[in-house]
């Protein structure tokens, strides 16, 4: 009888552990923000990147430990970017702020904003960042000014791109 009792407890623990891990894997943009795998391709890539750098697609993996790995493809040639990030809810709608501290291939800091929405079964993200260190004369967009506010609006929508969660 004791063995049966322990077997039942073990089985119940296994089933409850399975249910719990399934719940933890559910993406919640209001809590998780940018964490996950994202793809920007074709017309979703910002006009600034396609025009000046021939970028045709970007894959991005933002991890819950605040590290990221991004690969940008220009004419099929990959460039890998690695670093850390800090994301913060801005208090303006569903827009978040983000600071990226890139370590590879060179040390660069970028600042910007992003917003995630659900379209059908897919999550899409509007994303706009600019390099702030080393200083290239650009100023980051702000949540209060919205998308297209990089460099005081001088870049318009050319620096805004769309990602789809994979």
C-alpha cells in the first residue's frame, strides 16, 4: 500500500510539472517584451538599412538573461551582432524603451523603442533604434514622440522596421 501511495504522488508530480512548464513557455508581450526569436525580411526591413547597407533580412534572438544575438544579411552575407540589452516599459501605451550594449563585432551602444502587437495568431513588432555611442550625431526615438522620432523626426519612418515573432 505504501508503494502505491508513493507511485501516485510521483505520477501526480510528473503531471503537474508538465502542466507548469507548458504554462511557463507561453509568450506574454506585456511581461516578456522583446524576449524571443524575431525575423525581419523583405519590405519589413527599414528603408534606411535596405538603401544604405543592402540589408535584406535580420534574425534576432533576445534571451530572458538579457543577452542577444542578431544576424543581419546583406546580399546573403551574414554579419553577427552580440551583446546585452535592457528593456523598460515606457508608460506610453504598449511602447517599451531598449538599450543595446553590443560587444561583437565592435563595441556600440544603441537606444530606441519597440512595440509588440498581436495580429491574428502572430506577434509583430515595430522597432526603431539608433547608435548613441560612439556618437554619430543621431538621437534616439522616444516613446512620447512615437515611431519615426529618431533624430527629432529627421529620419521619419525610414528607420522603423517590422519583425515577426518566430
